[in-house]
């Protein structure tokens, strides 16, 4: 039975993906969180090849609004009763300004505010 749970926001590439690979080999249950379902599911399949006895899953989430963040928190709470490791490596870089539904610059929201 897997009792250690890691939620990795931005885990479908880079540092987050490497963290997921390392933690699944230590028998953590991994929940990858990202916007791109195709990439996220591909990482989950790679994780299952590294450790077939641990669980890996993908949760699609766009954390660019307060409502989306609250929905994400509820989804995680529905999936697990605790979190042992929370990693947030998400980030974006858009060359042109894109505003969220709440009127904030999306770069600022996803690279700074959403982490808190």
C-alpha cells in the first residue's frame, strides 16, 4: 500500500518531471498537475514504467484564476486524504500580455500568485 503522496504542479516537464521520477522510485503516489493533458498522461505512463507498484495520475488544471485554484484544491482533496510532498515548478513566459478573467497579467499570476 502506498502511503506517501506527492503532488507536483508543473510535473509534465523539467524539474517537476525529474522530481516525479525520483519520488516514484521511492514508492510515492504521484499526482502530476498541468494544463496539457497529452503531456501529463505521457509522463504518467513513463512513471509507471519506472515503478509499476506505485500509482501515478494526472490532474488537468489551469491555475490562472482564484476560482480555478479553489477547484483544483477540492479535486486534490477528493483524491487524497493528505499530501506528504507538494512541489510547484509551474511557470510560463508569454511574450505578449495576456490577461486572466480577473484582469491580471497571466505571467504574473502563474509565475508568482498561484504558488500561494
